C-alpha cells in the first residue's frame, strides 16, 4: 500500500514538473515509437475502408459468401427470366446467356474477395489490432517500471541524507529496492527495444500488403475479362443470327444478308402496295403523310408484320415510308463512292455522251445496290406513265425522291443536302427514270420474293375497303406469316402484271455507245423513229445540266428532256420532311 502511494506521489510530482523523469529510450527508439502509432492508425482506417468495399460477408465460408453476392442474385434473376421467355425470344436467349456470364463473374468475385481477406485484410488487422498494441503495452509497462525506479531512487536518496537513525538503517534495503527496480526497467527496455527494432525491420513486409492488394485486383480483373471475352462471341453470334432486326437505318448489304433477300423488304412491300392503290394518287411522294401513320407503317415493316391492309387507304404514308427507308440508309442507294462520278456524268454537255456516262456509272454500282436501284427505277418509270393523272412526271419524281437516292458524304442536314445537290441529283435521276428500259432493259417482276399476292382484278371504288388486299403466302392454314425470306410458301402468288419488254438491245460493254431509247419511253417498244425536221427540233427544250454551253438538243434528234428549274426544285424540296 505504501509502495503504491509512493508511486502515485512520484507520478504526480513528475507531471507537475517538480520531479525529474528518467528517460530510458534513445532518440531513435522514440522516433520509431511515434511512427508506429501512426502506422497503427492508418492500418486501422485502411482495413475499415477496404472491408466496406467487399460485397461478401467477412468471415463466412466461400459458398455462403457466393450466395450473398449481388452478382449472384442478378445472375439467377436473368437466367430465370430467360427461362420464362424461352429460346423463341431473343431477349430470353440474351438474358440466359448473359446470366451465365454474370454467374461466372460472381464466382471470380467470390474468389477475389476470399483472397483479399486472407492476404490483405487479416494481416492489416493483425498489425493494427494485435502486433502494435502489444508493443504499446510494453511501452506502458516500461513507463510504470521507470516510475517505480524513480520512486525507489528518491526514497533511497532521502534516506542517505536523513539524520534519523531509523531512516539510516533502511538505506541498504532501499538501495536493494532501487537496484531491483532498475533491473526490471532494463529487462523491459531491452524487450521493448527489440520489438521496436523488429517493427522497423518488418516495415517493408507491412507495405507489401498494399502491393498484394493491387496484384490481387489486377488478377481478378484479368480473370473477369477472360470470362467475358469467352462469353461474348457466343452471345454476339446469337445476336447476329437473329433475323428479326429493324430494316430502317440498317446498311443495305446487312439487311439483305440477314433476311436472305435480293430486294430490301421496305422497298418491295411499299412498291407492291403502291402498285395496287397508289399509281393514280396525285402528288405521290410529294404530299407529306400523317406522322403517326408513317411511324406506325415504319414500325410494322421493321418487325416484318403481315398486317398491312390498313395502309392501303393512305398511299402517301406508304410513299413516305419508302422515302424514309431510302433516306435513313447509312449509305445512299447510289453510294457515296460514285457521287462524284454521277455528278461529272450529268455535267457532260452532249446529251448522247451524258446518257452513256450515266450508264457507265450505274453499271459500276455494287451488285446489291444496282439490283435495288433497278427495281425502284422500274417502278418509278411505271408511276410516271400515269403522270397525266398523278402529276408525277419523271422530273417531279426526281425532284422529290432524288435527294433520298444520292447525296454527298460530307453533307449535313437535309436542308443543306437539298440546297447543295438538288439540281445535280435531279439531272442524274430524271434521265434514268425517263429511259429506265434503256438503262435496265430486262423485264422486272415486282413480286420478286413471291411473298405478296395481288388480287386478280383491280380494286373498284365501291369495293369493300376492309378487304384484305396484300397478304403473305403462309402456312397450310393460310395464316399470315412475318415478311421473311424463309417463310413457307404453299400457295402460288398471283404475279403482278409485267410491262412489255423493250426491244432495245441489251447493253454489254460501256466502251460502245448503246442504242438510244425510243421516243415513247413509257409505252410498248416501237420502231426507232426517223429524225424530225430541223424546225421541229428547234422547238424542243434541252436539258441544261451543270456547266457547259447549255448543250441541249435531242438525243439523236429523238428524245428531249425539259430543263430543270432551280426554283421548282427548291419549291418541291421544301415540302420534303426527313
């Protein structure tokens, strides 16, 4: 009891500055002690933050940790959803395949977190909560022993100075007590010094924990990336093999390859509908359709539905859908690569050589683009035959439809494109439509895919407006099937009436100037007419295109094309909406 009282008195004296405190640690050990305190603090904070980054539950076994991961729950939900939708749904297939990939990622994450806990978190916790606190306990023990030593030393010193006989008799015992306290201080000091020096020597090992964290994360991300790269090709293959993809905005070659078609579905479907109900419609392709009806038709064509009967009552919506498809192609039907050549061809002053140059450029189109351009031009030529009723002459058709067939790659908005290229495009498209049987002499079957059936007789005004006009030949029950090339055809479609074939000689080589088309470009082939008198020829206007001297004149004195007026182009182009 007396000893404890003396220790408390000595501690109070040291704190109040009245007694001298013995310092047994050297300066370098004191510096190590201060750094060790900081290491304990930052290790504790790092352990706490790193543990919060883990998604699993610390201290649990691998299987239980895996079940608790959010990625595992996501994987299970996606696979269950894919099972509900089934393989006939692309969403179902993608959910199932991606769910399996997420499951592999969850497994990788579980292994990563187990490794992080074993190699980083546990050592950090050991350092911050066990190793350093044990050293600090020894430091406190040393301070206590030093205090005991100072107290014993003070009593011994007072006894040696005292004149009291009783006190003088205790000098030897007090000296032994002081020496014993000093011995304990030395033992504790040596142990503490060893621990402090050991901590300093192991600081590199402690720093290694953070390096191991990054190495483990790098390895985890590499394994996760490998799992994703192994899954993506299969997923992408399923995605690419799915036939039901939008046609609008998709490259022509991709759409034709995916649907196994020769003519793009929107082009054929719109042409077949217009052939039945739109050929006599005034201002076709020029009068804008209702936005909602047009949007619905585009969506119906995108999903290859066969329910198209309602659109017969609005041929302008059908024409608008055709224009939209052409306009939304990533590359125009007449291609970016041949834009300059088409422009140069239409600038040729001599009419005969101009047609020859346009023919040569058309012949250079890629096979798919050329086939679809031929199909469309043949239809436009047939449309122009009724120009007295529908007011859509080759010139008007070229004005409103030309900018959707050809534009420069560097052009921006529709307004900029129309302003920059309308005159040139009209000069290119108009003669191609006028002389369609010369540019493309082969006969055309508009129902090229065999999926459409036209009625055996033309519609009459008093016919039932709700009757089914356009169908797709489907299964044995006659049900409508999606508009796809792979549909089963069990009924022979009634072919659309063919136009009379032209008797112009088929063009075989662009090195020879081909025979020019007959005067009546739209009717049955006729014998080549004789050149009209000079006076009659002088009354015919010529096609003035680009530069040159206006080089007009008839085509071998037979065919004359009305000039294109820029103000008319601007007026009609202004009615277009993109």
